[in-house]
C-alpha cells in the first residue's frame, strides 16, 4: 500500500528486511551456466532469455499492440526472475535460512510524461495482454504507434563473477559463517553475542521496448556481514560490518572473511569509550569511503531529474552554475567493476554510464530516466532504475562519488581546531525541496587542535545541500569506494547503491550533541 | 471457510511439505489488489493497477528451521519449490527451540467483526478514483499562488490471506484500505522550496476526508515552512505533533522484543516492572480496535493477539514475546509484535499545549537520525516551528535533537488529546521538557 512515509528519500546500510534462501533455485536448474555467460553470442543468449520467460518476439509485439491500443506513444515490457537466499548464524549455530522467488513482467505505457502501469505474475499471453490493456488506459484514444522490430542491444559486463550463485549450495556457505563467528569471539573476550549472515541473489531480466530495443542482463549480488554485541563493566555496545557487491562467492576470500570479523569487533569495542560531542555547528571531516553518504544526500537525490522536471528540487535552477570549489568533481557511475550500485544496462534498456553531476565545481548534469530526458531533450544517462517488475522506473543513483582532490588527509586533520571526524554511518535522509539532509554517524572522533582525541558515537549530522557543497573547503587524494551493503529508498522503491569519497573537510555543519 | 480454493491450495502445500519430510509446517497464502493514481497539472501523472499472490512456508524438520516464499503458484513450480525448501533445511544446525507455537496459544474466537473490510470496495470504479485525485489537486492549487508543484494521490487496496499450520491452526483475514492526499512544494524566495504532504488512510472508503480538506491541509503544511531557519543550540521544551510521535515511541517498543532481550541488544533488559518513563506515559496494545490498521486476531505466527498494557504510568509491564525467542528465554509467548498502539490520552489539544510553552520547538517531522536499541542513544534531525510565549514565531529546520532513551521518557510532561487516526500507532502530540537541540 502506498503510504506517505514511504515516499521519503533515504539510504540505509545492512541487510535488515532482506529476504532470501538456501536453495538451488529450480527455475535456473535447466541451464544455469547459459544464463550466466552473457558474454559470447548475443543472439543465442537472447534466445535463451526468451525461452526462460516462455516468450518470443511475435508475442512481445502482440502484447505491445495491446499496450499501445489506446494511443500511448511508447511502451516497454520488463521481465524479471529473481531468487534471493539468506542464511543466518545466531548463538553459535547456523539455525535459519530464508529464500524468496520473484517472477513476473511489468508493462508500462507512456503518453508524454503520463504513465500507465500494470504487472502480472503469470507470464502467459492472456495475462500479459490483460495487463497491457490496463496500462494502455493512460491514453484514451486509438492506436497511432506501431511497435518496431526488436533489435538486440548488447552491452559490456561490469560484474563478471566466477561462480554463479545457483551453483553454490547451502552447505558451501555455512563454513563462512562459522569461521567468522569463531574469529569474532577469539578477537575480544568482551564480545557476548555475534550474528553472522550470508545473503545472495540472482536476477535475470529481459527488457523490450516499442522502439525496437531488446536487451537482457544477469545481475548477481552477494553480501556477508556480522553484527556483534560486547559488554564491559555492565555497559553494552553493538556494531557491525559487512561487505557487499555484484560478486560471486570467490570475493569472500580468507582475507575478506578476516576483515569482516576484525572490523566488526574493532568497531564495537571502540564504542565503550565514546562520548557525545558538543551540540551545534562545527568543522566536520569526512573519512574516505562510506562518507560518500554526504554526496548521496546533499546532492545526489536533488539531481534526480524527476524532481527537477517538477521544479521541486533545490537544484532545479542551478544547471551550469558554480556550486562548489573548482577541486570538487562528483560523479554518479554505473560502470565500477563489481560494485553494488553498478548496472550493465538500466531498467529501461539504456546503456549505463559515468555521469558528471558536478564537474570542477560546476553543476553539469541531472540523472535522467526516459520521461525526464525527453522533457529536457537530452540523451538518457542510463539512470532509469526500478526495484522490480512491480515498479515503474525512476531516475536513481548508482555509485555516487567524488574524485580525489589536491589535499592530504593529514593536512586536513591538522587544519581543524575544534571539530568532528565522521567515520562510520548507518543511514541518511534528504528533503529534496528545502535541501535539508542528514546522515547518522555511528562512530568517529573529536578533533581538537589538529589531533584526534576522543571517540564519539550515535550522532546525527544535518545540513543544507547547496550550502554544504559550497562549504567543502578541502578534498584529499585518498579516494575510497565503500563496499558495504547500502540500499537507497525513494517513493517506496529500494535499489542497491554504493558511494565513495576522499577525505573531505566541510567548514561548518550542525552536529547533534549535548549542550554544556 | 470463506475462500475455499485458497484454503485448498494452502492445505495441499501443507500436506506436500510434510510428505517431503518436514515435521511441521506453517503455510501462508495471500493475494492483494492495489490501484494507485497520481494527478498533477490537471492530468493523470500515473495510474498503476496490480494483483499479486504470495505463498510462504515456515518449515520445521528435525528441529531445523527455514522460511521460503514465492509468487509463482503454478503447482509444478510449487512442488519443486517445496521439495528443495525441505531438502535445504536439513543442512542447518538443530535448534531445540524451533517448533510451531503450542496450539493453546492459537485464538479461540475469531468471530467478532473488526470492521477492516469495506464491502463496497468492489463497487468503486476507476473514474471515481480519478475524480477524487483530481478534486484534491484542484483544492490544493486553489489554496495559494505560491505553489510550485502539487501531486495529488489516491490509492486503494484489498488484501486476503489464509494461514494453515500442521498442528491445527487455520486463520483467515481480509481487509481493505484507502489512502488519499497530496504533496505540495511552495516558493520561499531564494532559500529553497519547502514541501510537505497530507495523506489520510482509512479502512472504509466513506471515512476518507473530503478532497478539499486533504488538498488544503497539504498546502497549509508546506506554506507553514516558508522562512525556515535554525536557531541557537540549547535545551528547549519540545512538543512533537501527533503524526510524528511514533518515531520517538518506537525507541521504546523496538527494544521490548524478546529477540532484543535475548540477543542482549536492549536497554530495557532487566527493566520489567521498573519505571522507565514519566507517569504520563501509558502505552496500550489493542488488537481489536474497530477499523484499526493493525486490528487482528492472530499474529504472523498464528498466536492470539491480546489487549495489553505495555507501559503503565511509566512502568514497563510487558515484553513482546514471540514463539522462538520466548522459548529461548523460557518465557510464555504473548505475540512478538505490537498491533494498534494507543496511549492514555491527556485533555489538552495541540494548540493548548503550545499556549503553555514559554520557549520551545514544535516538531512537525523528523528527518533522518537513528536510535541505538542496545544503549538507548538517539539523535534525530527535526523540522518544526519555534514557540515563544505560547505562539508559533517562525519555522525551524536543520536542527537535531539528541538524548538517551533510558532517561528521555522521564522528560515527558504532557500527552495531548489528539490521537492520530490515520495510522495503527495512534499517537497524540507529546510534550518533553529540557530536550537537547543542536542548531547554530
């Protein structure tokens, strides 16, 4: 049910609410390797996707005829088959497994910037035509567009993996959880509880448009993470760490498994000594990596062109204007190898790209879907994404990051008189129109006279997007992309994203704390 | 049995799962229909119609547990799905606490009408839906010449489910819901484009407020934000408007779960029958509220819901105990989730509360922020109005509140008389003294 709260734009970390499994999915069984090897003979692979969904070009064009029968000027079909699996360890045992299978086709009809949408979970000619007729009703005339002959649009693969998840049985995953659990308890005697989870998913998608584009993608995702609780003198603290990406099981090397265990323990026990900072505005240094959450909230959402088309974004009138110092360049990129927010093709069938939001301080491009790129008469940026076949595509971020700048991390920290170093984050949110954005700092440090002093925890930071861009006064050369499992929510739809940042200094921003 | 074909399929899935080797199984089968309409610039922006199905299985075999769901209900597909689900469960570690709930916990009587299904649902035609959205947009646009954009929305849905457990539970539920309202963005000089929304949600179509009221309220709320700015950091009295107060109360409800207690992630661990909040706070979980958004006879595990006082005049009276973590803790399960969350309401309206404040902030929404259920620490961004001498002076934004849930609820000094009707958490406006605000 659409609920107003779900319309808010936010981002969150971790795997909460993720449904998943322990199966070799039956529907991939027939020919998993074929589905997996999208490189090679494109036409042959397309045939495989047609067979998988039990459709062919003739049927697709018949469904499109129905979809355009009321005078719509464009339609597309989005077939999806997705299996998610999740296993969890708690109280030393791998004692839970979850799986979810999702199968269906979404049919979208556009008339100018108006959208008609329907979907069906039964991929039969009858059900698809019925859904097409429902979506067709966004228009109220008679057919004037004929669906074009379908031509395969091929694209590079930005997420090659060695072993498809369909080939990994539950018993192969269990030892990863047990190893991490043992390490976590070994690493620090103060640990009293440890939860480990392993999630993976595979989606096969097939997209066909009335303009004659047909394309497909095979989208893997893996995530391994820990949450632990430690106790010292009656005080308890909880924290965690996870690695996620469009990866196969080979990504979870012994080194990465060790890193997950170590980071989760280090980050938890560090909180015992943490304090609350003074309330109010101060200098804030953002550590390289997941601090990219700043960009996601301060500018990323505001650059999604649906908001600008409706003039409701604070960035609506700022294209080609200076918005930041010259050393600030911010991109949204779908091409980073195996990174969580990467996409080979967007959910409207357009190739992905690296889009410059801010180039040397100048606001350069919005993120477009089909509707907005037509409205602005620009080329699509490959940013039309959707949660599933149940949802309409919208302009969304992929991996949002800032390119390295001229300063060093040491220089930046030394330059701070009284401020905060923000290191680890859990979630953020933005009000698109007013530009207020927040992000929640799980841990960091106070900086006094150029030195890191006490650790801090559980602090919300709030600022205004355009103002904070202006207030980015230093950018270091130590860029890092975050590898955690970030999920972005917008209008009730969740999509995986990532982000990155070099160490950055913001001259002033409001930090939640205590008043002396 | 109201829905025979669905019950038959659930029964078949249950029997087949047992045949495949499971000791026990819980099957849930649901279907829903939803229609959503958005109206903008005097035309339809979006129409979406959908029907969906879902089947889920909780499998218990040799004390091992797994849970699986699918939307592919073709019998052949379901057979393979069930076979693999059962087979994969065997790889897990046995856990003595994994069983279906004791049948004595299942509800005895499910006959009362909770009034959560509108029999008129089928008679609503699509043009009626469009007309409502259109009228809301027109009312919103007529409200002010400062509007940059407004999108009106209408949606309705029907949800049905059947639940069958191999140890003797059979439950059905059926509900409808209707939502309508708008979002509005307004001009504010060069300093941003404040936006707000107002949506009402009800179980019966006839209970929706008039389109005019919905459109006007959304615009009124957006206009109220014009000129928003932050003020000095400090300790102020805070009034939280009813529709946003659930965010705060959730800081108390979430650590009450048996899982949080058993996993030592709750700052309420060991606090049963102790004072954790001011006398003004009484929280009641009432599953039988007529037309309530969470009204139900049984929870997701089939356990009978019950009317219960969770916090009584500031004293914690109950944890929320599900089947598995209840067994782990050696506590009798009482349903692990809250339903309709009600308060012991006060006698002052929001306006009266505001009149009583010398210097404070009315929080109309939270933005971002989080709370830590293990330690109680919290910090949230806020948007609202600055109150001086009992009147609203100007809009505020870009500020945070911070504190710790262990002590924060002792600062609750008044509960309003205005339960928010469009949510299962019927929060009233709440007043807290000496709250840490950070701004300038």
